[in-house]
């Protein structure tokens, strides 16, 4: 059973920085992509950033130039460095993993970590 463990959320002032980390454990044959999504109160979950097994990255327009996603393939971890945070970045952030195992394409979510940007 694959599990994702997230860390790094918290309260930060506008303009500040936070770093989120996510570690995957369990039986994974091949990682297709890892990424971060977020869901603000009253809004739908949205993609923040993702990185493929080959290292290609994708960012939401709202975070381009401020957030950076990185990964460690060997350790099966993904991180999100968030700089110049804005109040509208406040949300629960979820780690997401898409992977192949035993011929099946699977997806798993982390439990979520709250990021609050407020003065």
C-alpha cells in the first residue's frame, strides 16, 4: 500500500516563504508524476505544480515565478518551495502521486497540510 506523508505547512505572513515536503512509501514500480494541489474554502481543488518522472515541470499561472517544485527520485520525495506568499495562497495543500504498479496506473493523495498566509 502506497502512502504519502506531507510536512511543512503553517502560518506565514504575506511575502514570506514556506517549504512543503512529501515522501512516498510502499510498492511503486514507476512514478509517472508527483505534484501539489490545493483547495481553498469554497473552491475546487486545483493543480499548483507537478513534475514528471522525466523531470518536466508544470505550474499554475498564479504561482509561476514564486513557487518551485523539485523531487528526489531515489528517495521518492517531492518538495514545493513557496516564496512571496500571498493571502490568496491560503489553502489546504495536497501531495499527489501517479504511478505504475503491477500493470496498473494508480493515483494516491496525501492527507493535506494547511498553509495560511495572513498578517
